[in-house]
């Protein structure tokens, strides 16, 4: 590849850098917008993630070093100096709801000044009041012209103008102009901490993009977003969090983040088999199966250890059951959150409009995970990766890079705008030391086990402690769980 100078040869608005700060990996993607509207991946970078727990930064210094390593690798592979990034945002602090607005206007007046009334109803739908410690990240309308960018500066994001139902009887009768807006917001302190960490590396943050929207953008191009025939549920399985979004009718209707990911599966395996975390992670990747296979009953295999240390005999059914129980519970939580959504005080089941489940993220590499999703949602489920992009196939087809690629695609369509929430988050937060700081999920989960006997609960995301293994909280579905058995090979 010929080296490119970002400032001279390629206009800056044609180059986008996506940064995803995950719980287990930091990923960077450098993409270029071609003259024909297609996107080419110029380079990627990846580094182990430390100082991050459940998608949120707990040790800014350590996390910044990991980000620097990923940025350096992306610069080397793309031969482009990186000074500005678009940042994916995740974490259980993110929430969403739908804001509706309706404007009644005389039909003859509406015909004369269509733009005026459309702008008015859009502004009404997007004007929401949030708690003082929250900040708006995206305001996305739910009906027509889904990918026209909002030029107003009161909110940052994409919007849709709403469907119009003009009365055809008389010009003097009233017309109803409506708009729905999907609002995504999060804790200001969490967002600020992430921004401070990235800016400490002298990087400018151009956009803040919820990870759920980024990974969905990686699947659809503009035309597909404007005129989709069927609804899709996209689930991004990460190391410490799982993002999801319901997309149909040209719009996002429900999104959310659960503070549960692949690290929790590893932790469950480590507890039940009484293995070190590193061995449990290796076992999950090499032998893990998300579904319960009948043929695995009574089957065992050997887990090789280091020289001089006894090997372990692993019961296949026990391993499969532990993984299955956690994955099934995760999908059930997403299903219930979508099925019991509220809109204007009325319960709405958005799953009724979904015809397919798409799984992506590093956790989707787990064998048979799509089978469990199909079982829980009663819908066809498949694995997915970024589409409508060119470049190195090993990265495009790697579901772990879907969000980073999606961030660049999303940012391509909003380069002419400035995020107001970024303008309001320019002052670094004062550094306050938490009572207990964890660099990784593994440290957090280890501390959780140590504190369990004292009756303490380190999880503050809800009433139920989702960090505790599923099989301990909800049973084993009749499966007899067997610990790993040491084998003396001498």
C-alpha cells in the first residue's frame, strides 16, 4: 500500500477512524470513503484491554496505554497518522426510550410550508428532558428519510421526518404531522471519563456513537436502511457487555446494553470446574458449545496442563450445560426487555415486527450460539459481520471488528456536524479514587467471590446480581454438574 498523507492527498472528511474500547480488546479501524460511495478499510489495530470493566473505564492510565498500542498498530497498517477518532460508547449506564410528537395543522397551510411544519414536529419529538447527571447521545426519529442528517445544533444524530397523513377531504380540514424519535442517553460521568482517557493521548474525538447503532450500521447500507422489508434484532456479544438494537421500518425502535458478556461465561466455567481463569478461557474457546448436545452425555475429554502438573478430565455435559445456561439467560433477558417495552405508558412488544436475529461481536464465535438464540426468540438466527465494505477479508469477516467498522460507516454520514454533547464535555472530571478499583472483569469477578461470604454485593446495575453464575442462581435444569477431575499422568 502506498503511504498516504491524510492532510494532503486524502480529504479529511473521506477518512474515518473508529475506536472501540471493549472489556477484553481495544479495536481501531481506519476507513476511506471512495468516490462511488463505497467504503474501503485501510487498516486496523488491536490490543488487549486493561483498565476497563463492563465497557467502562476504571483505570484511565492503564486503559490509555492499551488504546495507544491499538492506535499505533492501526497507523502502521494504514500508513496514516491518526489524530481524530469516532468513539463507540457502551456500558450498562446507557438507556433509551421513544419520544413521540404530533402537530395538527390546516392542510392548505401544510401544503404551502411543508418544511416548516416538518421541522417543527421533529423538534417537538427530539425535545426531551433528562436528569441532570445524564447526557443525550443520539436522537433518531422513527419513520421516513432515516438517513438525512440533522442540521440543527440542539441535538446531535440522525433523524427522520415522520410519516404524513394529510386529510384529502378539504383544504380547511386539519392534517396530522407525526414523528417518533429514539432517544439514547447515558451517565455524563461515564462518558466524560472515557473522553478524558482518549483525549489524554492527544486524540480529538469527532463523534460519540452508541455501540448498538454502530454494529447495526455495519450490516446495512443507505438503501437498505430506507426501505427494509422485515425487522431485525442485532445482538453484539462482547467480553463484558452485550448491546442490542431492534431495527425495522427504516428506524431504530429499541436498544439497550446488558452488563453481561463472554467474560461471565469464562467465570462460570472457572467456578464450576475449579480451574484458573486463563484455562477456563482457553477451554471455552477450544471446546465450548453453547447448546446441549445429547451425544455429549457421559463424554469426557482431557485438558492438558503444564509440564509436571496433573491433567484434568472434563465432563463434556457439564461444560456444555454451564455455557448453555448463561447464554440462554442472556438472550432471555434481551427478549424480556424488548417484549415489555413501554411507549407512552402502553406496553409494546417490538419482537412482533422482528423476523430475524443477527449475532455479532467476539462472543458470537462460540459454537452453536445462533442455535440457542433461535430457541429463545423463536426466530431464524444467524451470525453476521460487516457488509458493503472492501478491504482485508480477515477483518471484514471477523465479527469482533463489526462495531469498529460500523463506527466508521456511521461517521461517514455525519462528518458535517458537530456533537453538542462533545462541546459540553470539554472539562476533565476531577480524579476520584473508587472504594475498590478493578482493572479487568476477571479481577472484579474474583473480588466478588471473595466478598460473597461477607454478604456484600459489588454489582449496582439492578436488583439481581448477574455476575453470580447462572447455575448457582437458577439451577442446572436437572444436569448433574461435575467438577474437573485431576488425572495423574505419571
